[in-house]
C-alpha cells in the first residue's frame, strides 16, 4: 500500500506548491500594479496568476481523487479484517459487553488507520518538501529548525486522552438494567451517570485545552521564525519581493500548522492494538461417535469450568445433560457448537449440528422468513411440521413477530427456537432447557414429540428438570468439573 501512496503524495505536494505560487504571483501582481506600470508589463503576472489558479484547482482535485481512492480501498480491507476477526472471537467468553468493547476498539482503530494517508503522510511529506525547497532557494538554515521544532514536541510529549471507560461502563450497566430501574427508581443511576459524564467532560476539556495551548504556542513560534527570516530578506530584496515572500510564508505557516496534529495521529495509530482472543487452530479427528471430548480444559478468567473433562456420546443417543447451576452445562453447549475454542484438549463432533439456546436471536420478520433465514429452500410443509411438533401449529407464519420475537410470550419464543433447530436436517440436535416456561402437560408432550422426531438423530437436552431423566440417558456435570458420569 505504501507504494500506492506516492501518486497521492505527489499530487498533494504539487497542489500545495501551486497554491504558494498563486499567492506569490498574486502578491507580485498587486504590489507591481501599485506602481502604475504599463498594462503590457503586467501581462506576464496576470498570465502567471491565471495559470497558477487553474493548476491549483486541477491538482487539488487530483489530490482528493487519488487520496480518497486509496482511503476507500484501505477501508474496505480494514472492514474485511474486522469482520474476519469478529467472526473468530464472537461470542466472547466475557459476554456481550466485552463484545461491544471489542467492536468499538476495532471500528475506532479502523477509523484511525484509514486516516493515515490524509492526516499523517500527506501533511508531513508536504511540509518536509516545502521546507527543502525554501531552504534551497533562500539558503536559510533556520527553516529546517522551524520544521523540526514543530515535530519534536508532538513526538516527545505523551498523548493523553480522557478515559471514558467508567462512563461507557455505566451507560452499559444503565442499558442492561433498564427494566429494574423502571420498576424501582432510575434516579440514583442517572445521578451516578451524570457524575461520570461531568468527570469525563472535565478531563476531556482539560486535555483539549492543553493541546490547543501547545498548538497555539507552536503557531506563535512559527510566525516569529518566519518573521525573523523576513527581516533578513528585507535587507536584500525590494518591497515587491518582500511582499511576495510574506505571502509565501503565510501559506507555509498553514502547512506547518498541520504537523503537530499529524504527529499525534501517527502516535495514536502506532498505539493501535487490534483486539483478539486466543484462537486455537481446529483439531479435526475422525470419529464414529456423535460427540467425543477428550481432556478438555476451559474456564473464565482464572476459574476453571472444565479441567481434564472427557465425554463420549454415541450416534443416535438421547441424552440429558444435567448439573447444578454454574456447573458448566451451557458452557458445554457453546463448546459443542464450536462457539468457544477449548483452552486444551479436543472437542470432536461426528456430523452436522443444530441447537436452540436462550441466546438465539429471533428475527423481526415473519415466522416463515425466520425459517428461510436458516434454510433458504425449506417448504411450508416442513415449517408447519416443525411448528406442530412444538405446539405452535395455530400461528400465522406470515405475520411479523417483532424485534427478537417481541410479539411472542417467553414460552412461545422458546418453542419457536426449538422448531427452527428441529427443521434443520442435521445429525445432532442440542436443546438448552426446552421445557422452560411450559406447564407439566405441555413439557411432557414436547419431550415425547422430540424423542419421536429424532429417531435417527442424536438428541442432547440440557436441563435441570429431573422429570425427563427416565426417558433420556443422563450425563451429570459435577460442580468440581473433573469428570462426567454416564448412566
């Protein structure tokens, strides 16, 4: 990509030089006209002004065209990288708040990286080349010193940004707990949120003020340096020449003013770390089992959920995975679906898999569209059969069901998720608490229907309901997370 920067750099420098030439020729024309010379003697200056103006417009357009073309190409590549990384690390073991932080960091990083060309490369390269040209024509060593003096403070000073983590954390908490706040009182939470906002705002204002003061000081320093050069030029050039150089220096001052901001952006880009989680390469082994787990280790933070855990489920088995709250039942489901990679050991699935969990999203369109999202060519007969199996046969499959199934009750939403999973022609079906929200008669009927409908498939039900252990084989996950007992 760096090689592709060259045309944009060349166009930007040429546009900057044409702007300087425009100001210089305009200054010469105005100063010369004040002496009332014959019009014929001003024709060269008029032609030069017109030429510089047209060149500036063309070159500035070329600069924008080339820069934006490179930026959009870079942005496409960055977005692709973001999506690839997000696909690998989601869902995060740390939950959706952590996923939000990762996406925020990735998108902010992408926004910074796409600005590398226009906000770092072009300003610094243009300022450097203009400095070289002015130094060559004037033989004035103070100009490189002015250029370096604009770079050093920004390079040496540590970039400080207001820490918004506390403020964003409170906003996320506020959002997650909105129902509880509505039931009780939102006043204390709003008060704490306001305090965090004020604290963040005050810190941001302080740092912004500091940055503005530094930039203003550098502008004054630049103006003093160029004024000193003008004083030296005043002794060797006439008034017209002095006017021309004054406008050239004014244009150069604007170019130099972009240097501190460019250095700060460069330092921010250098500090970018694309967030990632430990992604283990897939370990594929042939197996004639439905599920084969060997020596699995997995945990959250420093707490192990599974340590040297092994489990085998035969093809066609109907299994209930049970255990106390926190024993790792749902974590095991995520591991089986390959949503979480194991820290060590292997998880091998012998066939295709479909699952229903409380984390499944219900699309806001119709029930029919929800099925077609997962299986494009599924027939209405197949849809109605899956709905009948879970007791939703009387629902109109063409009516929108609201965002994340908002128009359904909790039990109906859960049964629709089960129907969506059942309708997939997979070898293994995993259901997380399928009887939640159902009365005993409905639950008994659902379990019977599931067993009958999966005669040639492996059925894994994650449940704490002991009523169904007699109909299903039982795998107990114990709280010490050491072994699995099969029965």
